[in-house]
C-alpha cells in the first residue's frame, strides 16, 4: 500500500495535464456526493497507481492510472445489476454498450471505463448511486 496519494506533479507527469484535470474533476464529483475513505495503492499489471473509494469495508469504485491513461472501475453485484436493468434506458448508449460487453462473474460485472473528458460523469455518478446512496448533500 502507498503511504500517501501522489502529488499533483507526479500525477501530471503520469497522466498528462488534460487527463489529470479529468481525474481531479471525477474525484471532485465523487467527493461532493460521498464521504468515503480514500485508499491509495500501487496498481496491478500495467496500472501504476490506484485510488479506491471505500466505506464500511465496501468499495464504491476505484480509479487507476498509468502513462497517459486513466480508468474508472465500478463493480455491480446482483442487486445493482437488477437496478441497472430496471433503469437501463436512463443511461447513455456508451454505458449500455460497456455494460453489455462486460463479462459477468460470480460477484458481478466489473465495469471499466477510460474517460478522456467529463462526458460520462453524470452516468458514472448514477452508477455509483445504484451501489450506494450519496451520503453528502
């Protein structure tokens, strides 16, 4: 586990200026709606860094970073998948496509997105709300 979250300079060097601003905006949106424990860690495989949002032993989502790429991961378990299916039409075609193409495992669908801008952020927040009601006003 990492001792601390990388500095802005380290993240800018890793992601580039534009993607780091996308990263910051996504983190800001999550922080605005959720009070969570932030768990920084080394990534796995090619991923150099991960930032996990957790509370009460349950992960809300995880962000990953590697050279010039960021990723947003959310796992939808059985209950969350049922909620998604019931509200499917409320999500963009891009979200529906990733959902449909993602393999189902015993513990759910591990949805991975590689945002380049904030286009899907409203959908990301709606996916998080399927998992856990926002706990900040």
